[in-house]
C-alpha cells in the first residue's frame, strides 16, 4: 500500500525548510536546535526517533512521520520496532479518547437538567 510519495514529499519539505530558512533563519535554527539531543543525553538516537514517531502519529504530522521514519531507520530501528512504537501511540490515543469521554460525561452531568 502506498498512500503518498513519501520520498518526494520529504524532498519537497526539505526545500520548503530551506526556503523558509532564507526568509526567517531564526525560526529554522531554533527548530533545528529543538531536534538536537542534549550533550548529556541518556536516550540513544534510535529511541529518540521511535518516541518522535509515536508523537508524530499522535499529532497527525505527515512531515514528522517521513523525517522521523527516515531517521529511525538510519539509527538502526527495524520495522518491527517502529510498529511497536506505533502501537504505543495507538494505546495513548485510545486512552486519551477514554479520558475525554469521561470529561464529556462529566460535562453532561454538570448541566442543570442532567
């Protein structure tokens, strides 16, 4: 199954980053700094990328997905490890839906006519 030309999309995004960087260098430099691990990082790069992938799925960012998939593989992540990280993202999203379901029922119960 192929939903998107991920390689072409990633290349287009890289060009977009470069173009934005010419217009607003501090924004791109700041963003790049956020992606750098701290000098005393205790999390290896593969794990960082697996976390980034789980977050990318949670926030529904295709650009994040393509960049962090590439980086995860570069740092040794297997397809099985990526799938497991995505399972964690799925469970967190399901859990968040349950929490917000409880909030919705609480909002219902707070109504004067409830």
